[in-house]
C-alpha cells in the first residue's frame, strides 16, 4: 500500500493537488460539494446567465486511482479526518484546503451547488430590474463586478464605494489610475476614502441605503456587499498551536503547517503563509506542496527540503472589466486591455478548469 494523503476541500488547491498526487499516493479528496466552483466566472455569470453552468464543474472524473468523497469534514488530527457522518479517513499526510466563503451570489457560506444556482438566479433577477447599483468594496471582485455590469448593462447607474483612498493601493499607482479611468468612462461613479455604514446585510445583495463618512445617505435599488473573503478555518482553529489571523486565516509555519501536528499541512485561502487569498497564490503553493509531499513519501525529511516562500508585492493580478477591457499587473508592469483580454477577460480560464476536472 502506498502512502495515504487526505485532502480536505476540492477548490483550487485541493482539486489540483489531488490530481497531481494521484499517481504517487493513495489520494482521498474530501469535498462537501458535488461540483468545483470556478469563482472568477461567478462574477460574469451574473450578467451572462449560461456561464454559471460552466463555472460549476462536477468532480466525478477528477481522479483515476484515488477517490473523491462527497462529505463535510468535521475534525482533523494526526491520524486522519473525521466526516460529518462519523466516518474516518485515515491518512499519513493531511492537507487542509477548505478555502473561504464570500458574499452571495459569489460563494455563499453553506450553499450547495443547487443553492449557488439559486443565489445566482435570484441576484440576476434583482439586477435586471434595478436601475441604481451600489457596490460596496473595491477589491478585485468589486472592481470586476462594476466592469462586468457596466459592459453588459450600460443603462445601469453604478456606484463603487471604498474606504481606501485609491484602487489597489498595494500595487503601482498606474494600475488603479487606469482602471478608474476606464470605469468612469463607462459611467461608473467611484467614491474613494468613504466607509459605507449601515449595510442591511454584509452577505446578501439587497435594496437599501448606506451612510458615508460625511453623513450623506446613498440609496440604491440593489447593493452588492463585496467586502472580501472569510476563511473556512473551523477545522484548524482548535489544533494545538494554531494562530488565527485576519479574515480567520490560520498562520502557517515555513513548511505550510498550521499547528504543531507535523503531518498536517494547510494551503490556499484558509492558510496564511504571507500570500494574499488568490488563485495566483495557490499557483505558487501547489508546486511546493507537490514537491514536498513527494519528498516525504519517498523518505526525505522535511527539514532537508526547501521552505515555502510567499509572493511579495510582485504577485501578478488580472482585472478584466468585461470581456474586452481591463488592466493587469504582470512582471512588475501595468498592462492594458489587449493583454488582459487575451489572458483572462475573454475566457476567464473556464476551459483550464474543465480540463483539470477532465471534462470534455
Ligand atoms: C467571485 C470571486 C472571484 C475571484 N476571482 C479570482 C481571480 O480572478 N483570480 C484569483 O487569483 N483569485 C480569485 N478569487 C479568489 C480565489 O477564488 C480563491 O483564492 C481560491 O478559491 C482559493 O482556493 P482554495 O482552494 O484555497 O479554496 P476554495 O476555492 O474556496 O475551495 C475550498 C473548497 O473546500 C470545500 N470545503 C470547505 N470546508 C469543507 C469541509 N469542512 N469539508 C469538505 N469540504 C470543505 C469547499 O466546498 C470548497 O470547494 C476570486 C474569489 C471570488 C469569491
């Protein structure tokens, strides 16, 4: 029998790691949903309804040797994983990749795949009948959402509100400035440096008002709260030595371990090794995880292997504003519409993840 690896969560970390390790180890992927959720496409799926079915990809063909167990993990220890029905998955190595939740309709907490379809449809119906849209939060999701709605539904009056003084402050000014110009040119009002208080919900799109710092009230037919992701870290919080950081993420050591258990690793949004919560960060963590787990399986010691080094401020980011426009930060430069469209805007990497999940 080969070494057993249990992976909890079949998102960007879990699905790809399971597939890459499938030839090398006895892999069990534990995932509560029947389908992979391709988050970047869930933004455009609001304005392009058919896209939701392309963004939700079944797991049934992912693994050739290993298995995908559709269940919720409720406990982790040094010997394996406990599932919600009490069953045990014993393992030599465990990777916790439970990711994060986001406001509806993007990745709502606790929603199964049917729940995600319903949330998408309900939000779309509200969007179609709304004339004024308030988007609260101008991170990548808020900015892309403003761009997608402005492109597909140019008659909507969109207002993007953020407490930050500029867009994407951690990147060179050229990125935020260029995105602002394009959004304004397509009719989006941008309010910077204002905290919107009084949101009726931080997780559901709704009609209502917010109050800005100077006391003015802004009322919208539809408000999208897009305030960032919350890590799904319940499984890790009570492990020995676990440290909870911002957005509920668990700090990991140099070998991506979230606790003093030597054979339990954590990666992706649930872990905080110093990376942002992005697929881009996952793409750096995956090769390291594969190499490290392969080393361990073949008898190497962790202390003899390379530690994980997170991205610094040079981490790339791709920000389409609809299928044709946008800006990206790549290899230390801000690039424009053409590169952003070719790299992400036109296709949103849908076929890449269909291929990962072995769909035709
Ligand atoms: C709308 C949106 C758009 C985004 N666009 C981009 C983008 O364009 N580029 C980019 O770099 N990043 C983007 N992100 C961020 C990106 O989606 C995350 O960084 C990424 O999903 C993290 O991958 P992960 O594998 O850690 O977790 P996830 O993708 O969240 O996957 C975690 C999986 O674990 C499962 N799970 C959780 N708890 C349990 C449990 N107890 N038992 C069993 N299964 C469990 C979940 O069902 C889920 O399938 C976007 C996020 C959102 C919300």
